[in-house]
């Protein structure tokens, strides 16, 4: 199983502590297999896609 280390910092750093704790309690572990299994189909060619670039994103740096 896979879980983000320190989700308060990576996902919720700009929220009040009570909100951080609430949203952390909603997170669930993800089977590692879902991250390692090759895709057999992709949805993005059939749907419009948009990306948000957030300057203070702590989970995925803007340079990535």
C-alpha cells in the first residue's frame, strides 16, 4: 500500500490546522499495483484537458 508521507505539508500547507486534520482523515492508502501497472487505455485523447500550475504546489514542483 502507498500513502503520501507528510500530507499536511504536501497537500494542505496553506490550510488551517483543523482543516488539514479533516482532509488528512479523508485520505486512504492506494495499492502500489495501481502505480506500477501499465496503462491499456487513456482517456485524455477523447476529452479536453486542462492543467493548473500552482506556484506554491508542494506535491509536484512547478519545474516538473
